[in-house]
């Protein structure tokens, strides 16, 4: 089964990235799995070049520390493979302006910025290019990327109908729980790299005492009943989902074990520390060896180019180039 997914290096990854995406990537990794640090995507934000360079290597190191093995899967940096940007252009001439302006993420992010970049609008087309270049059948992502996956499917189908069968139509795969981890301080919005919510966001490189502090301060409610109900009890349900995801059980059965919010919070904190602390320690080791990280990236790019190039050529030829 061909798999592709990606993560932006726009900041240190957080618990949502880990539970919604990275953990799935690790369990699905094999010779047919491609995972990218999508640095081109981060240019949609105003990010200083030096910071982008550092964060791209940080993100690569986080993925290795989380358990992605460059011997088993293909781990690469998007901008090292020129066909992403090239196919992006071809697909921009297949996608319509209307469908891009309808994207929820675009509406939210463009509303927060004045004079936003055109890339913010066209970014889902680049994401479609990432996926279609590798003929990915499955794309493991969190819930917030589902709409972008729908767009990638539509673009693939439209292209195939108009120009001949070149692309595989991909499918989104989200985990059963924690596909949408919410901000601990405001459980009505998702945990996010781009929102500034230091206490509401658990970063994968947070130290244990920071994690404990953030979980203890997580916003819940006052009725005191431990019950899984995302609508009426969003904060508590978020904690239940986090623990459910880390212990591979249903949030309802997690809820049944607790009488008090405090006990639940202690166990959530312990489970998150148990998952992230080994990652953080491995990261500190791996990040020191930049030569090794660069070797991983070079090798990944070579493998990715070998897969992407024939697909790009087929698409370009089909369109008459
Ligand atoms: P990004 O970098 O925002 O997030 C990386 C992955 O983490 C998931 N995620 C979450 N899951 C659960 N709860 C959350 N609060 C949460 N926040 C983020 C995302 O769904 C994603 O799977 N456009 C993509 C990157 C991308 C991509 C691709 C993904 C570019 N090209 C091709 C798949 C295939 C993005 O910005 O993800």
C-alpha cells in the first residue's frame, strides 16, 4: 500500500501532530511509505529564512526520534524534490479558484492576516501535488486535513478525465481517536502550531514538568462528572481522547475508570510524559549530529526523486508539454 504524508516545519510539533499523524506514520512505515517535511508549505507564513532552516532539521530529527527509520521508509524534505513545485503549477491549471476559496483553513487563516500571501490560497494544490506525485493510496492525517484530501481527490479525478489516467485517487486515513486534539486552554479550537497558546499546547519537546503543569491547568467544566461527551464536555473529552489514544482503548471505557477530574489529569499527564519523554531524549541526541541528518535527507530525496520524476513526466506529457 503506497502511503504519503507530510508535516510543516513551521514550529516545534505538538501533541496533535503526534497523536493525529506521526504515530500513525510510525506504525505504517515500510518501503512503500513516504514522509515529507514540507518546507515549501511553510513559506505561506512570514518565517525568517534562518529559522525555517533550523526548524526543517528540527522537524526531521523529531520524526526520526519518534521512530521513523530512514532504513525502512523514505523520509525527505519537500524542497529537495523539484517535482512538487513543478506539478503544483500543472495542477493549479486544473483546480478552480472557487474551490480554493471554499477551503475552511484558507478562510480562517486569511481572516487573521492582512495582505496574506497567494500561497495561502493555493497551498492545498501543492498538497495535492505532494500526494499525487507518489501515487499515494492512503494519506494518514488528522481531521483538519480531510477537506484538503477531498480536494486532492477531485483534482486527481478531474485530471484523469480530462487528460487520461495518470493519477491514483488517494484516501485520507485518520486515527479513531485524537484525530482532532483540542487546545487545552480553549477546547473549542484545535491545538495548533500557528496559534499562540503556550499553556494550551503541549509541544513534543516539552519537559515532563511542563507537560504536567499544562495538563493540570487544562480547562474542563464544573459539573464534576467524568463522561465522554465532545459537545457538552469538550475539555474533559479531549483529555479522555488523549488518554484513550495513548492506551489504545475507547474514551468511554477510559471515562468509566474515573470518578475525579484530578485523577484523570494525573494519568493523562503520566501517559503523555511516558510517550514524549523518550522522544525528547532521542531528539537531543539526533539533533546534535547534523551530518547524519543531512545524510538522511539526501538519501530520502534520492529515493523520492526516483518515484516522483516518472509521474511528473507522465502528467506533463498528458497535458501537452
Ligand atoms: P500540519 O503540519 O499542520 O500538521 C501535520 C499533521 O498533524 C495533524 N494535526 C493534528 N491532528 C490532530 N489534532 C490536531 N490538533 C492536529 N493538528 C495537526 C495534521 O492533520 C497533519 O496530518 N497541509 C499539511 C501538511 C501537508 C500534507 C501534505 C499532509 C503538506 N502536504 C501531503 C499530507 C499529505 C499541514 O499543514 O499539516
